[in-house]
């Protein structure tokens, strides 16, 4: 997903998306450990999307506190 789509989400949707991505990351790591992962770049994409969501959550928390 793009950063704009993440920014359009509310806090609850971001948390749900983050949880889904964390599960996907875990599954990809298990596939990598058992040599079943064929698309190694997918792990990088998921990790970066998690970081994007964490950034958006932090930005929204800052906005909520009046910064």
C-alpha cells in the first residue's frame, strides 16, 4: 500500500493492518528458515510497510496531543 492510503486510515484500521503485516512477516520468516520462500523481496516490502504504519501512528499521536 502507499503512504497516502495509510494516512487515510483511522487508528483502529492502522492497528489491524499492522497486526496483519506482522503475521505475514512471521510467516515469511518461517518460510525463509525452511527454505520455502521464493520471493525474498517480499520480506523487505512487508518490513517497510510496518515501518510506514508505525510512522503514521506516531504522527497521528502527535497531532492528537496538539503538536
